[in-house]
């Protein structure tokens, strides 16, 4: 069965694309063979995996792709169960469009801030354009770095309803453990009790997207 | 809380509207094009630093 391909994209930088990619991929790797395609020239996903300690390799294969993304994703579709593409933070290059053309579902992380929310409107348009070449493309917004006690964070749900793209029920909370995981080259699943709440929310997101 | 939600949602609607505007703008007419070219041919006026504006109003001199 060919791999399910998820593209993690938002043209705005700093929305947590790589963090989401690497933790989602680690969670997916517990369910099946998983590949991370690092399509961002900054190479953050590749660097993350390189930081992994020798005794505990990052659980998914990570490859960097600079050329034809759809060709590369197509090449690995039969070998993996899940492919997660970490996209660059721009819509000007072709990489994001190609990733969305190759993907089954695009996940758009949105931070609970007005500027990030409003900038995501451009992503909605990009998804619409990508559907001209991939009419089965599914898309979801995903609230990232949510602060449960913050009124602005709590108000985001209602605003997300203004988008034509549905938001996932589950969200990622703002937690220092995500940054620690990046620093150690591991996922939140590898951080024992410290990573448990974060791993639980990543699992909830995975369950949700696999059931959609 | 309700106010925040309304403001955020209004911002999304505004961003959508702004995004759609360039596509809806009429194409420039042939008559307008040469004028636009002439304007771009003009050297831009040198930007002079108005030192008085850099000072606190109380210290403006001479005035």
C-alpha cells in the first residue's frame, strides 16, 4: 500500500513546522515505517536528526530534497507507510506547491497570534491553487503553541472558523519540552515522563488525522 | 473574550478581501502605461535629512 503523505506547510516562518514534522513523524514511526522529507533549504529537520545520540537514533529516516519533490516523494511511496514533508517558509519557491501536489494532506500550523492567523489566509489560497493539480488534497489548520490560560489562544478557535480549511480538533500546546527535544535530536516520545503530556497530544493529532 | 474573537475573525475577513483585490483590479489601460513609464524614468528626489525633525521640539533651532 503506498505511503500516506503529509506536507507540513505555512509560508510564515516560526510557526513550528519542523517541530511538528519531527514529532509527528516520530509518532507515526511507532505505527509504521516513516520517512521525513526535508524540503526546507535551512535543513532544520536534517540537523535535528543529526543531533540524535548514537545510542538512540531518530526513529524515522530523514532525507533532504532540493530537486523535484514530487519525483522524490513518488520514489519512496512504496517503501514507507508514512511520509512527512517539512516545507520551507515561503510560497515564492515551487517547493511548497510541489509538496502539496504530492501530498494526501497538508497540515498548516498556526500560532495563536493575530499576525500569524491573518498571514495564513495566503496558505488557504495556495491550497486552493494546489488542488488544481491534486484535487484529492486534504488540508487542515492546526493550532500550535497554544496557551490554555491565554484569552487570545482560547479565542483562536472561533477565528479559525472563518477559513475554508477546517482546523483539527486537537492542538499542540506551548511546552518547553518541544525545544528540549530539538536540542537533544530526539522526539517527545523519547523523553520519558517529561515528554508524556506532549507525546499524548501528538498521539491525539495522529489519531485524528489517520481517522479523517 | 467575545471582543477578541470578533477582532480576530474580522482580521481574517480583511486579509481575504485584501488578497482578492489585486485579482479584481482592472488591467492598466494602454494610455496609462506610457505615463507610468515616464514616472518611473524620473530620478527620485534626493532624500534630505531634516535635522530639525530629529531633534526634540524644545531643542529645534533656529525657530
